[in-house]
C-alpha cells in the first residue's frame, strides 16, 4: 500500500485511475526535469521524489 504522501507529491487521489496519475507525473516531470532547470540541485531532488512516487504508485496499481 502506498502512503498518502506519494499521492500528494503527484497531486492526485488514491482512487484516480492510471491515466490521471500518468498525466500528473508527466506534467511534474517536465516542470522539474534537471535538463530544463540548468541541472539545479533542488529541481533534481524534486524530480527524483516525483519519479519514485510515480513508480511506487504504478507498481502498486499493477498488483491490485
């Protein structure tokens, strides 16, 4: 089970379907991607959190 924090990171609800979660991930990943932020350390940290949250949520949804 995912923590609510992972859903909060992506700005989605636990009951949203995979397409909504994927869209939220793509928007945030594009915004915080290190290549778009001059390799900002802060942006990189946020990007890693976003990616990790997305991967954990999607893995959990796959196992449901």
